C-alpha cells in the first residue's frame, strides 16, 4: 500500500475493502503504534463482518492512548456506514439473475416417488447451531449512547492499556467507570425474580426499584458483550431485564435466553 492509497482511506475509511484490510494489517505488524492505521484496519474488519473484529477492537483499545477517541470513531456515521461498493455489487448480482416466466401452469396428479439417499440429504433443512442463532462472533454494534457497554467490553478483556509515557490514571474517571460496572454486577448477582409479562403492551406494575435502577445501562449490545465473553448467566439476566424494558420484543429475547441455555448444556 502506497502513501496515496493510505491518504485516501484516511479521508474515506468506509471505502476500506478486504484487500486493503490485509495490506493495513501488514503495516500494523510493522508499526504497532500507528493508531490511524489500526483504526482503518478495524474498519476493514467491520466492513467484512469478520469474526476477528471483536478481538481486534480490544487490541486496538490497548494501543490507543485515548479510548474516547476510539469510541467516537467506531460509533461515527463513517464507520458504521455500509460500503457503497458492496451495495452496488449486490444490486448488480440481482439484476443478473435470470427470471423464467411460466405461461401456463399445469396441475398434474400426485405421483408417489421414492427419493434416493442423496436426494434426501439435499432436501434436508440445515439447522443452525446456537452459536449461529445468537450471532456469536459478529462485530458488536456499539452506538454513541453505549459508552458503558464499550467500557464493560474492555473491562472484561485481558488486554491492559499500553501506556508508553506512564501517564497517571485519573482516579475520578476510573471510580465512575467501576461504579457503573458494579451496579450491573450487583443487580445480576442478586438474581431477582422477574414475573412473566402477561400484557405485552404494558410494563408490569410490580417491577421493583432494584430492577429499575440499572435498566438505563442495559442494552442489547451489553447483553451481547456478556455473551461474547462467555458470561452466560449474566447474558441471561441481561435479556430478562430487556424483556421488561422492551416487552414488545419479549419473544425475541426469550428465544435468545433458550439458545444460551442450550449453549450452556452443550458446553458442560
């Protein structure tokens, strides 16, 4: 990758494609503290929906001196925008599909046939695994309002910030981060009993104050963070909170809880 290509991507990160992502990774290996290139590499992985994105996000955070800037970058419109070339490619492939029009449909009597073993295999519907249904490994979709989810994701990682200048950590900021994390952890460890939702259009009247306090911190992304970190019990509790917070999606969250329980059983 030459200087002009790199300059172009720095001005238009949403255009980073798979080939350029590989080239950026080679630069990162040579210059690990080149934060701008690390950010572009991260964007390339996001564009490709790579399973490596979540891991590299933690690694990039470790090499980033100011994680606030990193958070603002991965939640910016340029970062989350879908690559236009990919959209054009999909539209082009759809236009190339041949459509055969049937002038007349003749209904024939049913004829009993015996399918071969090969045909039976082809007709089988491949059942998705729990990992696939839960979309484990897909890039975590942080939004600008989910700073706590982002901090929690980094909190659970083994990577420590790489500080070349030994800058002092602001105790007030660290205390505030830990306070938010403790709120969620304390609530989940309490294992509160949550009554089933009878009327999906209304919020249950018997929600306790302890449930209400952390709800503003609980998001689908945070639930996915727990899931990615294999904190299955926390993930289940998170989705139970989300059922109360968004009753209109209770069926979806309940399905995810069931899949997590299946995942737990399979891993035991």
